C-alpha cells in the first residue's frame, strides 16, 4: 500500500516536470526562431523609391462608387459630440410645454 502511494507520487511529479519542460521549451523555441526577418528589408531596398510610389498613388486617387471607407471619430476624454451643452433636451421640453 505504501509502495503504491510512493509510485503514484513519483508519477505525478514526473508528469508535472514533463509539462513544465514542455511549456518552457515551446515558449523558448518560439522566440528564437527567425524573429528578426519579418520586417527586415531586402538588400538594395530604397525607401525613397517606395515613398515616391506611395505619394503618386495617394495624390491621384479619387474616391469612387462602392469604395469602402473607414472613419474613426474620437472624443476628447469622453466629451459629447452632439449637444455638448445639453441645449437640445432643454429646447424640446420648452417647445412641448408651449404647444400644449
């Protein structure tokens, strides 16, 4: 009985060590594998040539039908864009009471 309990404990420890080793090897292996080549420019790369091409494309482009546009509007620290002074609510309440 005591012998079986010791074997079970050793198997649990071995299982835990194996899982720990596996996690460490996976995390360490991903970092070392060619991490610096993704954004590395090719030899003979000239940024001026690319900048010139981009500038020509941007200045000649005209928005056309069925173009998809993405517009993001951000407020200043959550400031209200529509009716920042709460004038619409006050004006409507005044108009409704005068109409009755």
